[in-house]
């Protein structure tokens, strides 16, 4: 279905996938009720009788305030969880263009619905292969080395903790054994493992947020990107943010698109929040800034074929600040809410801009039928010069209990699609060890076959201290 028709069908649709929080389709975003776990209050209107007990709605940022200053709720200190002990490391990336469009429920990578590749109807990749696979040579004839498997390090840590690095040694720690240091030739002095290139495997940890990105087992480069940051609101209360982007493989230079979008969104957020911009409005503006950054890449370098699609990517981001949980997105990258108390139901906070989601919303197919179709992951919204009118979605929630926000690309959620599935694979101590939990989630996707690039960011959410700001939204 062309993207224009699919978008029109989605706009006319009523209803939402069971077990999910239907996404707001207006710039300021409403989170329809009935899908949020007990103790989580959506922003915006909700059908009567559908708000679970213990929730307190939060005023929605008005549409007129999207490009102006929005008044936020009273300041409240957000107590971030302690960071895990793992050291953050960034490592190398495979080179070479990705030509094939990855579509279908198993492959799980998006293709714009208007692209020639989508119209050709590529099939689903074959079943999961739990080991690293041979990769094709890049354009220069070199065979790229497979990225280290983070699961090996996790297993090693479970047997014996890594020794402390030598004082004053500023060299990178090996991503395979997490013990040895990397020499000037790019090999570990302890285990001898060749280190990945810049974007094959990336990790970053801050006091209140952590993220991991991995190339996966099927693709020769990582087209995902992420950005994380901490900021302070005008009253001094902390804010944590994460942005995750997934390059569209059928477009040219998807890795550049995702990197540009993540960087632009991060810059916009760390500038807007300290100025007092309401977090939901700041997210809206950050997505617009990301779209402009990707559009700027559309000017083709010399030698690039004229008929190729312009660089494009999806985006999803989250802010935890002032007792609020804000999400924003375009495309099919997702955000999930997982309470620390696993007896409380988790929820999906976003709704995909995809062919399958629109077929379900329009009542034309069941969820099982839609996601079994080869067109399921054809996206109907993305950032890029050839996208239709930009429609960022944003929504805000005010949980009344602590938990963790999971922000990820489809390389992860294809292996834990339902909110209950994501909650099952997320470690119970994710709030205390977000980097370790992110590594576990990436390992879960690799165990499932690693068909796509995998990126996930985790933001622990803690209730404001008693008497600070607006306090909890309702009884736990």
C-alpha cells in the first residue's frame, strides 16, 4: 500500500492493539486510556470509565503550545537508580552499503511503504540461526569481522568478576572478555580478540540512563544509533533522556541518517530542558530538529545514484523528569513501561507507524494476520527528505510507582514484541543496573537469531521524594 493511502487508512482507524497503549496521533499526543498499567496516568483525554484505579491524569500540553513555552507541573526531584558497575565502551563498525530491504515479521526491519523495495514485496528472512554467520565482503573486497558477542562477557562475569584495570591505563577495555586492554593494533592483550569497528558494538552509561547497540548476526554494519544525556531543570531537579534511531535499509546512507537524527535530538533536548521548556514540548521540538538533520543529508554526494531513496530513519525518545515520563516517536521503534513490581502489568507506550498497525487499527485484519503479512514492517512514517508531512507523536505519563522505560529498535522488540514478553526478559534489577540489563536484552535478541541491528536504552523511573513537587499520582 502506498504510504499516503496507508496513512489515510490509519487516520480513519479507531481501536488499538490489545495490550498496548494506543499512541497519540496529534503533535502533542494523547495516550488513550484502558491500556496503561494500574498506577500509570496518561496525558490527554481518556474514554469515561477506562482510567484504572490509582491514576491521576496530567494536563496535556495544548497544541498551541507546541512551538511555545509550555507550563509544566510543579518541580519534583526524580531519584535515579544507581548506575551499574560496567564500564561504558564504544567500538568499531563494519563498512559497506546495505542494499537489501529487510521486511517481514522474522526479519523485522522497516521499509518505507512508498519505496520501490516495498512495492516489490520482499519476503521474510529464514529462521533464526543462533550463531554468528558469514558476512559478504564490502565494496573494497574486505571481509568484516563479526562483532564480539556480549553474551560471552555476561557469562564470564557470572563465573568470576573482572579484575580491576591497572591504574592510569587509559586504553579501551576488550568488549569480548572485559578484562584485557586493547593494543594499538586493535587486539585484546588478554584474549586476543579483534575489536569491532566504531559502530559494531556501542555502550554508554550515565548515572540515570544506559544504552547498548549491536550490529547483530546477519548484517555487515550497524545502521542504528542512540544518544543519552542527563540535564537539570531550572529548579535543579534532574532529567534523564534517551533517543534511539533506526536507519531505513532501503534508503541510501541509513547509518548516517540515524546518527544525525540521534545527535540532533539530543542537542535539542539538553538545550530546551534547562530553559524550562515542558518535557513533552521539548520532545516535540527535538523530533522536528532530528527530521531537519536527516533532510539535510538528502543532497547526494558525487557518484551516488540519482534514483536512490534519500537517507531516512525512525526515531523514539524518552525523558524522565519532574515526576513525568515523556515519550515521542516517528516510525516503528518503540518504548515500553516495565514496573519494578512485576505483579503490576507492563505496557507499550508507543504505536507503530507501520502497515500492520494501520491494518489492525482500521479493523481490516487481526493482529496475527497483519503481522504475518510480508508487508507488516513497511513503515508509514519516518524522518527524511522523501517522507510525507511530519507527524511527531508525543505522550506523557505520571506513574505512581517506580519502574524502567525501555526504548528500543525493532531489532530487539521482534524477539519480545508484547509488553509482557519484554517484562519477562528484562532483569529484575534493571533499575539498579541499567547497563547490565541492556546487555541482557541485546543478548536475548542475539539468542533469537540477531536478524537485525539491535539497540536499547533503559531509563529507571523513581518517584519524587515525599513532599516534593506534585508527589505520586495515586495509590500503588
